[in-house]
C-alpha cells in the first residue's frame, strides 16, 4: 500500500514540475525561454541571433501584459507535452514576432494559437510532428 501511495505522489509531483517549464512572470520568462532559441535552423537563417531579436521584441512593449501571459501559457503547455526548442519554440517566437510586425489583428493570432491547442489536445499523446509542421508552415 505504501508503494502505491508513493507511486501516485511521485506521479503528481512530476506532473506539477513538468506542467510549467517556464516561469510565469514575463521578466523571468524571457531569460528562461531564450535558452530554447539557440539553434534556429532554417527558420531564422537570415537572423544571426533570434534570442536577441526576440528579447528586444519582448522588452519593447510590442505585446501587452495579457498577450505576454497568453504566450507564456502557450509555451508552458507546449513544454508540458514535450515540445523541443527547435523547431517548436523557435517557430513560436518567430511567428509571434511575425504576427505583430505585420500588424495582423490579434484575433488572427488567436486563431493560430487555437490551432496549436487543437493539436496539443488531440488525445492523450499528441502528434508533435504535426505541431512542428503546423508551426513551420507559417515560416515559408
């Protein structure tokens, strides 16, 4: 019986730890999130340093506090499902900048974000390759 209780406690603790990969405070989030933006592959091949570019974007009030909170929530949900730095977080950052810089209405970004959640919540084991393909499709 003790082993069973210990097993369930271990599962609960691990779910709490992995459910939030990034801090929820915007200032602490950007430092942690930047560690995922080291390798950009073909997504940002013209950009020498996506990490610096995204930090500047994040810190220059390009996004409202609510938009930052939503982005952090999306990144944490992706991390909880096992997404990786490249291409997932790199594309998430690059696409967020793209939507803002092209002056799309925020409702367009919400549709994009809904697509992310639809893929992440499509069953117990989401197809992360489908999510990567979805995120990459905005970069071409």
